[in-house]
C-alpha cells in the first residue's frame, strides 16, 4: 500500500510512503524519497513514528551531535556503551551500509 501526501492541486508533488505489514503484525512505514523507515503496532503508529524519523533525518527537530563528547553523552543516556560503538565502527570500517 502506498500513500501519496501531495495536495489536491498536484497529487504528484507529494512524497510516497510505503506501508508494509510484517509477519509479527507490526507495520513498517518507509519514506521512499529519503529511505527513512519506522515501525509501529498500528498503521497510524508507524506513520506517526515515520513523521518524527523523517523530521530528525532532515534536521527539522532534535539537536545535532557535533562532538565525540556529545555522542558519548547521548549513547550513555540511551544505555549504550560508547566503547562498544567505537569498537563496532573499527571492526566494520565505519558506518553500516544502510547509513552510507
């Protein structure tokens, strides 16, 4: 299922969002223009989460992380060991493929 969020005046000017129901019943929403995806227990949850994820991706909301210290702070707040992240980066030579 795709949803075009264009205006009535020019329906082709909107962005295309693909909704897919996963095997576990959760919904995955993907913005085809940016490649950003998110999920939710319902279609509406997936779309709401996608809106937030796209806004973060475009820098419309949230604060940027500009230094190593800021990154470490955020990781620690999320309960993620910054050393494990650094080690994973070294082992995998940078960013995961989907983030490049």
